[in-house]
């Protein structure tokens, strides 16, 4: 069996979206599991939809997510110490093409596509079409009225002689090249996801292979690319399923063996409608900027149309574990629901798995841009970097279990970074009177004052405060917690005191007592 080779082939029409990421991920998992090659090529022949910077952004996203390629298109920062050809891209400064089967950018292969299109014409498998846009629109209107399938009527194939064709070419008339689909055939192939699929050729259009601008369409270019790059498996979205008969006929006409196909299920909204732009077209980079972890994003996307099999209860997978478990026999045929709540849950689970050091390192970029943090940092500019780090890690210790996204860091516990302001009535537990409230705060102050800075640890604080609360725990702990946080809801007072430190804790208790002078 030949080595498995798969390709991810995005068009540079924008950023990497969730649907495209799923295709890239399944390509990567399949290649890794089978010790195959994962190739990145760029399909940039649709010049009308081309977006500047999109190629570089696509590469950056794949690199950020750790989906490493064996071959294809890379940033120039790649290590060139390898035994494979490395060329500078002709059309994209700063991009390298690495591998034995380049170019890996379609706009650099225009003459190659033209050569193959001319070969098909010479063999009678394709033909020139000079129809104007107006004629084609009129034809489609007539077909619609007559309830016929909207396919080209072969006017140019039937009515234009070779002599007329040569004259029109000489006069440089605008034309496209169309595929001549065979008639009265049933095409059949085995899809890795959908099983046996059949198509009637009479219902398949004579698709355009070469556009009037000289650029190939997807149908011609991807078949030629996959053949020249020795691709063994084509993994793509369900929307390309109807194109397979055109591709199979092209493989037949060229005398090539087609690859195996796998068409992935549609992505759907929670209401089962096709995934909306509001959710589905958000760039992967945007999810990362919102504070989703790359590990969580890959974990979540892997489950959009796949599961590890019956009886498997594990839901949190590393990339390495996904490689081990991935199998096309467990890819679904039906649509996959994009559930943002599931993504949030997955992200929160990954946050819980992280070490405190790593969590601190990866939340820093989000924390440092928040106004309350900037003010706190300025106020404590005499603190050393080590002191700030220790304080921030204490906050994270309390937040880790509740964080859904990294970007939420500090948001629900601003009282660790700000001076607190609150109504003194919030200090009262149920209907307790002022005198009892003051006595309890004074009692807490006395207990905490007796604990040295060296012994100012979570366990010690919890032990001493819980022992002192006796049976009236709410009356004792509620005023103290509000005095330290100013909030209706917050972590327990002993945890807050541990983060704030002895000096700030006693200062805040004193401030609360002064409200009753």
C-alpha cells in the first residue's frame, strides 16, 4: 500500500473558520495515525474573492494550533535544514514551499492547468464554450419554466464547427473550457463516511474547467493537484459531494487512479439550521483572542461530527489522544451541532487541567490589559515582579475552578485589585443587629491579628475562622466576607484573606467597622 498523503486546501478568502479547522484537524489526525503526510496547499484561483494577508493568516492559525505539516506552504521562519526542496513562493513574499511535489500554490501553476485542459480538448473530453452570460441566463430561465435540471445545453458542442472555433480563438473571443460529461451512465464510489454513493451522469452539468480569465476552476485544479502531489485520501465538507462525479470522470479521462474520498457532515446551529455566520464564520484566531485555549478548541472541533465510539465516556482529549482514537468509521453522516455551551464547558475543563504556572503564564496577556489591573499595578509599583506574580497566582488559585475563558480572569473578583465600596447593610446576615455585627467583626479581627504573616496560610485561616464561628457560622462569616470583598457572592472569607494578605485584610475589616461609628 502506498504511503497515505492528505492535503488541507483552503482558499485565501478570509481567515481560518471552524468548518475549515475541522477539515484540517481530521486531515492531521488521519495522517498522524497512519504515519502519513499532511500537506498544506493554497487554492487561490478565485481571484474575485481573494483577501490580502489571508494566506499568511491561515498558516499562522495552523501553527498556533500545533497542526504541523510535513509538506507544502510555510512561513519563512521554518528551519531549512532538511533534505527536501525549499523554494520561495513567487506570489507571496515571506512564504516558502517545501516538498517534492510543488508548486503548492495554485496561482503558480496556471500554465500546467492550461496544458491539461488542452489535452482534454484534443482527446474530445472537453470543449470550448463561447456562450455569453446573457445567453446562459436566458437558458436557465427557460429550464426553470420547463422544470428541467439547470445544466448547460451543450449549444457550443453541438452547433459550432472546428473551423468556427479556430476563427473565434484567432479573434481572441472570450471563452471557457467545459468538461464533456458522458451520458447514460451510473457512477458509483465508496465514501469513507457515507458508504456507497451513486450518481446519474445525465444529471451532472458540463462543468467549466477553465474560466475566461485563464484560471482553472476548483474541479480541474484540485484533480490535477491531487494527482501530481500523490494525494491518497481527499477529506472535505459535504458540500463537495455533488462534485465527485465530475472529478471521477476527470480521473478517468486522464487515465489516473482516483483517491479515496471522505465527505464530512454539515455544521449546524442548535436549532438544526445550517451554521450561521454569527457562529460558524468566526475566525479561529477570534476564538483564541476571546480566551479559548487551543487545546480546548481542537478537542471541541474534533467532536463536531465524530466520537471515539460506543462505551467511551472520555470527553477531554489531548491532540495525541485524538490521534490514537481517530477513525473514520466513527465520523457521523448526519449534521454536527455547533454548541457554544459545549465549547465553554470543554474550555473550562482544560483550564482546570492546567498547572498554576501555565495558567498564570497564559492569562497574563488578558489580565494586563484590564483597567482595574493597570490601576492596581500602578498603585503597587513598589512591589517586585516576584511579589506580583505570587499575588496573581493566589487569585488564579481561587478562580481556576470557575473560569470558563482565559479572558474572564479577574472579572468576578475585582475586589482583589480595587478598593471596595458597598452599603453597610450588605454586611448584615439576615436580621442581625448592628451590635452583633460589630462584635463579630471585632472577633474576626482579633483572631486574624493573632496569626503571624509566616502562618498566613489557607489551612490555618480556615481552621481558626471555622472554629471561632461555632454554631452561628452565617452571622460570623458573612460580615467578614463582605468586609473583605464588598460582594453579595464571592469565595469564602478565609480564602479571600489568604489572597489579600494580613495587612490588607485587617485594613478592610477596620474600614467596615468604621461604617458604624
